[in-house]
């Protein structure tokens, strides 16, 4: 009995089965699934722990999670602020659209501003230049050192001849007479300036200058009263009144040597001064070709300019430098010129051409003397109406008058 019962009751100490398997559920008697079949993540974690990498792996995973979370927050915030900005912009536009507009009153109607219903548009320029109104009166300009007829005309937007025509009493149609300190009359428009004479008629004056009577009468600078001016044939204009003739033109009054001073008739030059010569028989004949009259082949002063009554060229040179005959010929003038040329020489080349040399400081030739091409006839200077040492050179012919020297001198 005792042995039978002993065999029926297993003894765990003797190798029998235990009362309950480790991990077995007490109620169901089943083993949990996580213990029966561990997941892949669990197996990897167990492997990393066995290799001693668990802590490092956990740190990397944590940092990665934080980075992803930060990027997500930034992305969400950008979207939020963008929507807010667009909403604010729309609200501002709506508010501006409801603001009342106010008309802007300008003191100067000529201001170049493009006004609209919303006010004054913003200009790109830092400073706005208001164009000056056209001049309507004759102004006075004091000549500065270094001024020229061309420079003054450009400064006032006029033609060069207008400067000469407006100041004949000072310049006598001669650009070389321009001197620092002179006070010139500057016309408001291109044209001429005329001093009214006793017995003049508006019709005759207008016809002489090639304009209409109305051009003179209606010129603001003339201040003529249409109600009191009377008959145009005998208008009520006091003698000595200076009148602007808009668009008027006239011939220049010659201040230089006359044309046709030849060896056969040099007396034509008697009007120029004491340097005129008597008739010459024979003498050297030129070749019809020309050399430069100075060592330097460039200008120092005025160029060929019929519009300023300068029918020659001013060649550069220092006082005392040699002046050469451009072609062979005979001296038909040698001495002082009363019209502003100072010491002057003229040569008749016997080919229909004559050459002129002015402002010389010294002469090496006398009347009637034959000279060869390139022979020294004098020296550079600044005598007469001259503002500095140079050679005023002219070339002329009885057939064509004064010609442009650039067309005959060899290229510089």
C-alpha cells in the first residue's frame, strides 16, 4: 500500500515532472506568445546587448528621432507664417483700397510729374531737374580767359555767327578780337542784332535780314507796342534802339585781306596798311603744290570756319619759330596790317593762288622779293588781334576766293 501510493505520487526531487512549467500561465496553463516566438526587433536587441552595442544603438536612435521631430516642427512653422503673411498682405491691400484720395496741387504746372488718383508716383532720380524756360531777353556775358566764339555759342545754345552778329561793335565780325573781360550781348534766339537808324522802315529792315516784319515786331526782347508802333514804313521806334531779328542773317564784313593781291596789281592791298607793295615784274613761279608753313602740323586756335568768318587755319608754333613759304612766288605784301593781322606777309605764286601769313613776330622778306618753296620768310608771333603765339594761314585764288587750306596742304 505504501509502495503503491509512493509510485502514484511523483516526486520532483526524483526527476518527475514539476508542478508547473516556467512561464506557463497559471490559469490557462499556456506559454505566452512573446516567449514562445520572440519578434525580430527583440532578437536584434538581444543580439546587440550580447555584443555590448545596446547603449550606443539607443543613443543613435534617440538623436535620429529628435532630428526628425525638429525638421517636422520647422516645416509646420514655415507653413503657418506664410499663411499669416499672405493674410496680412491681403488685409493691408484692402485697407489701402478704402483710404480716401486727395488731389495734389502743384505750384508749377510744368513739373514733369505723372500724377494719378493714388498720389505722386515714386521717382528713381534723387534730384529732379526742372528745365529752364527759354530766354526772352538779351543777356550780358563777360568773356573769360580761354573762351572762343564756338565755346560761348555752345554754352548758350546758339550758332557761332549769332555771337558775332550780336556784337559787331566789339568784334567787328573778327573772332580773333575776342578778349577776356569783354561784355558780349547774348541774344535769346539765333539771328542778328540791329541798331535802329533814323529813317528806317520795318519792311526794309526785315527784307534786308531775310525775315518777316512780324518776326521783329512780335519778338519779346524788342518790347514793341503794337498799339503805338504806327505805320511800318515810318514806325515809332527811337533811333539807337537795339532790335533782335530772330532768324535774321547777313553777310560778314570782311576784316581780312582782299582777294586778288597779285604781282600785277598789289595796290589792292593798300587798304590793309603800310605793308602794301608796288607792281612787280617777273619773279618766281610756284609749282602748284604746297608744303606746311610751320614745323608743327596741327592747330592752336580756330580752324577753317566760314560760319564764324574765319577763312583760314591757326597753326601751332612758339614765338620765334620759322615760317616757310608754302610754294615759290613773289612777295606782294610785307609789313603791318591795320585789320588785326599784325605783321603780315602775302605771296603771289603766279599760278592763280596767293598765300597769307599773319601775326608774325619778325619778317625776313621785303616787297618784290622772289622766294622759293620752303624758304624762311619770318617767325611765329602774336602780333595784332591774337591771344597767343600762332600762325594764321590763308590760301586764296582770284577764281574761287578763299579756300580751305586742308584741301591743299599735305596730310599732317
